[in-house]
C-alpha cells in the first residue's frame, strides 16, 4: 500500500450574506459590523439572505439561468468562483479530468401550485381524489428531479465544463461532511488528482422555513449569536453556496497552482443522539486527531447551528479541548449541506491572514494564536451527524 498523499485546497468559491468571495467576507470581519440578517421579510423567522448577485458573471446564458431554481444558481455560481480561484476555469484540458462531488439540499416547491391545491381541497367532495388529480396535472414533470443534487451537478458540468466523475449527496449537514471526506480521501489515495466539492442552499424562502418549522428548528422573533440561543435554540437559515477545489500537490505544482491550505484529515460519525452520545462522538474524533495538533498554533472554527441540544453538547466538548474557538454561523447563518465547505473556505482565509474572525457570543473564547497554523473545523448536525476536519497552513 502506497503512502497517502497530501491534499491541498487550491480554490475556494464562497457566496454568502457577507458578499461574493473570500475577501468580501474578510473585509466584513475587519470592519467589525454586526451580523447581517433579515427579521422582517419572513417574520417571525430570521434568515441570512444573499445580497444582490449578478448571476451573468458565472452563468452567462439566460436560458441556463431560467431552467435553474435559485439554489442551483447559487451553487453553479459558487462552483464557478472556486474553479476561477484555482485557475481551472475555461481550461478544458484540466476540466476534462476534474472530478466533482456535490452535497445540496432539496429544491424549491411550486408555492402557487401548492397554495391552489390546498385551497381546493377544502371545497372538494373527495379530497384524496382531488389531490391526486391536481398533483398529476399541476406539477411540472421535472419537479422531483429538480429537487435532487444530481441536477446541480449536471448544471455545473454544462455551464463550467467539469466532466470528470460525479457523485452527489443529500442528507443535511452529514452529507456535506461526507462529501468533503470522500473527496479528500480519493485525492489522498491517488484515485483523483483534482476534485471540485461543495454545495448550495437557499434558506430564505417560505417553503424551506415552513418545512423545518414542523420540527421547531428555525430561529424566530429575536436574533442572538449561535451560542446564546438556548434553552430553546434555533437555526437562522441562510442562502449560501460554497465549493472547494481539492488537489494533489503534484498536479497543482505541474500547472503552477498554489495552495490556500492543506486539508489533512476529515472524520465523520453518527449516533442515536441519546443523552451524552454527541459528546462521546466528538471526544472520539478529537482524540483521533489530537496527535496531529500543535496546540500553540491551533484554534477551532465551529459550525454549530444554534439548535439544542447539539449546540450545548459541542460547546461542552470544545471547553474540554481548551483551544481558542470562533463560530461562523452567527455571521453567515446556516446552509445545511453547504455549511461545512463554507467553513473550510473561511478557514483557508483565516490561515492566510493569520488571525481568527471576531468573536460572537459567549461560546467564542480565547485569543488568536500569535502563529496560527492549524484549524479544527467542526460540524454538528441539527438532527444527526458529527464531523471534524484538520486544516493546516502550507509553508
């Protein structure tokens, strides 16, 4: 068995409420402005919407844009940013063997059709028969396919020319962690030279919020930092897209590309989430990765959601770990499948600037190490799934 190779992140594409690209996010942090959120448009729900985006810059054909729902446009745009950042955009000789792994939330409902059906059912003599007829006639045939990450991967391939192997994941935060874990593992094992991995979510929409309201998950009425939303907790959902280009050093050097960071390990796990099990899984991941960590130059970038009991469980373990901690969700909101890739992208930015993002909330603790060289990036799902990655500066 050959030794596993290093895996570099050579490109990052980030589209969040802070703006387009990494530098827009860093400029926001440097200005010290409060988190941008919207508490009015979808009241009582609080969301982190995107600013105005000119999708023509990454999706030049209007016909392509028209057949995409918003979450797909967000993802295709962020993927284009990552490819451009890595120096792959517009280079068919490289894109021909660029692999792709996409994790994304389901697509958008046809609100007008749903509303008409629900209204009609109240007056129908046979509601079940009425519902069946209307679903057959009112919903477009592609509705189900449009809800799958496969369509986002296909649109990235069509628009940007990424035509290597393709894998897609659907399954909330855990899917986002596993997408990155598998991408990192394939490059490290020599099964891929370069892989585009990431996802997208459009959380600033009624059907999304109402779906999660069945579980009482959305943050309502009053904004608070992620760490300070207990005892009831709550998630401020976001519209965001995040993609990374993972690449072997040999392939990157051959084409003159430089690394933003090295992704040295990714761990994922699940449990039944009975009392204490979240903590047990996180402690196990920490103990596995601990020998690789230089405490003098390490910190934690947390992907905590704000929902309970997961957020408090993560906080307890991070207090035991004892490294400086910063959470990103207070600033960018929560993008479910796309959140882990977004935090890894922000982690690259933090390592390049050698400083942590500003603290937000009572769970952010500790000063930025004077020589910041490692970041532990966490992901504890709202319902299921725990993840941990080690991101390192490449000297």
